[in-house]
C-alpha cells in the first residue's frame, strides 16, 4: 500500500492513524502542498486524484481518495480492531461525529478555501483568521455536545476504545491549535485528545513524526 500524503494535512493524518490502528504497513509518499505551486496539482497526481487533494491511498493497482472512504475501505478489509461499534444506531452516532469534522469544519479552513479568501477576495490575515476560528470553534462546540450526549461515555468519543470519531477529532484539534482557536468550548474533546495521543497509533501518525515534517 502507498499513501500519498502531506505531514501537516489533517485528512492525511486521519488515514495514518487508521492504518496504524489496523497495524497495516504502508509506503509513505510525500506530496508537498506548497512546493512548486503544490505537488497535488501536477498532472501525475491529478491522474490519481482528480480532486487534487491529499490523501490518496494506492492498493492493488487502484487509487482511493477521500479520507472517510479510505478509512471505511480499511475497516472492511481489516475488520480488527473495529473502528465502528456494532449497533446500527451507535454506528450512525460515530459516523455523525466524524462527518461533523469532515463536512462542517475542515472544508471551511482548508488551504484552497483560505487562499481564495486571501488571494482572490483580498481579505487580510485578521479576517481570514477570524473566519477560520469562527467555523472551527462552532464545529468543535457542537462535537463536544454530541460526545457528552453519548450514553456509553468513556475515555474516547464513543465508549472505551478509539473509533472513527477519534480519528477525525485528533487531527482537527491539531489544526485548531495551529490556528489559535479557543478550546475552552470543548474541554471533553481536549481530554479525549490526550487519551488518544497517549496511544502509539495516534502518536506515530502525528505531523512532526513524518518523514516530510518541516
Ligand atoms: N474531504 C477530503 C479533504 C481532503 C483535503 O482537503 N485535503 C487537504 C489537506 S488536509 C488538501 O489537499 N488541500 C490542498 C488544497 O487545499 O489545495 C478528505 O477527507 O480526504
């Protein structure tokens, strides 16, 4: 398996955590998002991933894109340890937490969106930072409430073992810290993040541990 990714990309970080939790070894192929105008915009990369986003997973001669689809692929190919609970209602709850990050928070702070605000609409740093902090904080506050409402409260977002929800949470909190967001809105998420980062699967996936880290 080959993972085309970037150390600081939170969508890449999610897939690295999942691969580590599953104990699947992979080749790390760095795709630099800024160098030479962004290596994700080259024709060779676009042929693998027409969305021109990282990550892309190559397996069995096929290319898989979108971190959630990649992680669900890994879940189906390597069912142990499970990243989703067994009960359908519980599975929907965990997926909702992950999707809250993937669909409601992350896209609004993604590089190309922020660059558009800055370079095309000519917003200054102050506006852009306010935009990022607003959407990230709003989304994390909602996720905090979702986690608190879980009947099976444990050390993780859902119960006593890491799930898809934790895989999406940890990279998003990493981004939130980078952007200077106010994490007082989500004290439970901060505790869960600490519990996750104490596990080797999460710690080894951290941006600063990757071969292309700057
Ligand atoms: N929904 C996609 C998001 C992928 C994504 O936005 N990746 C970012 C890095 S975290 C990226 O490639 N950004 C490049 C850009 O914005 O130009 C996923 O989950 O894989």
